C-alpha cells in the first residue's frame, strides 16, 4: 500500500494538544574532555550503530560554532510508505504524534552549565521531504524507486558536543533506555565510560581515502524537459495558482563495488564545506550533506529560520568573484524571490509564535560558500507558552524556501512535475533535544547513498520572470560542488547523460 493511499488515516489533527511531560525531568551526566576537531573523532565512531554527525564543517563564529556526534540510539523509529516501526517492530501510530509522545516520556531538563551546547540527548536524524504527506492532505504522482523512509529518527542517550569558538568538548550521557521508566544513573555512567574508551582509540584511526573510477550520471529530465517544466510553472503563476514554486531535477549514478561513504564525506567536507553539513548512517542508507541552510532553530523558546533564495557562482579570480556577488545583491528577481519566501516563513512562524514577536533581523544578506554566493534572510519569533519545537516543525514542514508560495499548491505542482519523490532532498537533518531545544537544516547539496546508487537533486525557485534556460544553468551551478567531490576521488571526470542520452563531462557544472 502506498503512502498517499493512507493519507486520510495519518493526517495529524490540527487541535492535537501536546502535554508538557515535565514529570520525568532529571539532568544528564556530562564530562568535559580535551577538545579535538570532531573530524578527527568521527571516523572511529562512524563504525557504531546509527551514527549521526551534525557537522559545522565551515567555520563560522555564529552559525558554525557547534558540532555534535551521536551514536547507538536506544530507540530507532522509522516511518515508510504509511507504516511505522520502532526497533524493528511495526506499530500503528501517526509518526509526529508518536514522536511527541516519545519526547514527552523521555523529557530531561537541560544542564545548568550554559557552556554545554544544546543537544544533550534527544530525537535526531532524518525528516524527509515526503514527511509532508503525513502532515497535509496532498496527492502525489511520483515514483519511489529509492525507497527512502519519510522519517528515520534515533533517540540518543549518548552525545559528543563540540564548541568551536570555546575550543571545548563534552560527553553527555542521559541514562535513558527503552527498558527503564526513569533515567538510570548507573547506566549513564557506564555509557559515558564506554564512549570515553572509544575516544581513546581516535588517534589510531584516520579518515579513509578511496580512488574510484569516473562515474556516469543520469538525470531524470533532459535539458529540454526541465526547461519545459519551468515553463509549466510559469504558466501556473500567470494562471493565478501560485507566486513561486521550487523545481528540481535528480542526478543518479551507480557506485563502484566497495564504495566507502565515509571517504566520500571526507571529500565532500573538503570540497564543499558548509555550516549545516551532516552525515547519518542507518542499516541500509547514508545521507551525506553539505547544506548551507538552517531550517529552524529553537532555544529557550526563541525560534529562528534562515531561508536561502538567490544564487550566483564563485570564481577563482577575485575581481570576477566580487562582480558575481555584486550582481546577486543587485538582482531584483532574486531579492523579490527571497522576500516572498520570508513572507511565507513569517506566516509559518506566526502559527506557533506569540503575537507581535515575529521579526526579520536580516533581509537578503550575502553569504559566500565554496562554490556559490547566496542571499540569506533570517526570521525570528518567540513560541507561545503552550507550543513546542515539534509543533513548530510540523506546522512549517517542509521549509517554504524549497517548496514555494502558497506552499500547499506549490507542493501539488512539484508532485505533478517531478518524476520521483524527493526523499531526503529538501527535508531536514537535525535534533529535538529531550529538553525541547531544536536545530535542523534544509537538506540541499545532499547525496543519498543507498543500494549501490548515489542520488541528489538540485533545483531553484521559479517566478513569473524566470527564464527557463537560465534556471537550468543555475541547477548546474548548484550541482558543481557534488560533481567536483566525486571527481576529486577519481582519476577522471564524471560523465553526465541527460534524460535523452546527451553526453557531457562534469565540466558542464564548472
């Protein structure tokens, strides 16, 4: 049975009130350890069960200040095609309601030491784009050959937190488990010691390197197909259906036997470092992301979202690079696109934030990354006293910057025009802590490695004055970092075969 066949059963009631869940509020155990760059620690922990690396790979004193590594969750919860499983056993629940119940049951107060970063144990992992079909009544016409779960979440009792500004690190152990009604101090001590012993081996294991043959990439749409789809979006805009929709195309390649995902992620964070990068390994899938975009952060009830709209390529020549950035800052189309999404996100935050608290501290600011310049804004607000992080996430999901406006009609058009479900692309990777804090990314510049195939999408926001050929070229600019990453592992250049078999080298993305 397909996900959209069960949509009536799984629509989340809009009046579902969340309990406070304060009755089990105990602090976790924690221990400060000598600071190391988390990239030196992760290779040994990647071999543990369900490892998650929330990686501020691009140093930034404000946005890239903290990284986390979490391993061996005591509960693994997945939703896929209308079915939910917890620790491998099928259960009949709505995924968001069940996640709410879990966070209420395992609630812990945040540590009193304010130096320790926010994620001190909690629910963390993948919220795929297609989770939106559980939250809203939407049709879909798309295939699902990748078989990516809509939700792949671990409840982590064991976390390493790194503050890059302070150059400090901590192990946090909550003592939570699926076998105990309350946190167990003895278990917390045992788990903390276990992780500390693992870290003692970190000096003995380095990131792997791997040389692979050049890959052959296939797209789901030819250039002409993509441009025709862009024109259909423009037609919908002039018909009054929408103001904007994000349209993507997917690249996929068969991986060589013995492909090492960790070696790929090493190359990705070198070629295309980003502030909201991440790596999640499940039993049969790896998500490797170099996203520059935050979806929503909540700390002490204060919420922030940081939409990206507007892109220009970077250049080695400083003068040409400055000109590209100046062109973006002066572009009326890109600024209007950004402002439109800011307005959508102001509305999303207002559903769960107190009146008159939603503001826009930054509008169309320039941020520069390894291969592109972006226009980025920020929208903030204070949650109402009876609302929490998961309420906000589910009301705002998926992010407006990668759907369009109005959101629901844009998502219907995306489902009509894109051949395949998006999976991880434009979903989120991040955490909701046992104390209620949250930080999540938007999964762009993200590769899914599953069943011997690498997949990634690239897209852009289409508005009334979009030029189809220019929109296609922008997707290639955004794909450049990923093509360059795979090519950096190879002695040759990847080949791209479009939907009609047109052959090019990956230099099309340069």
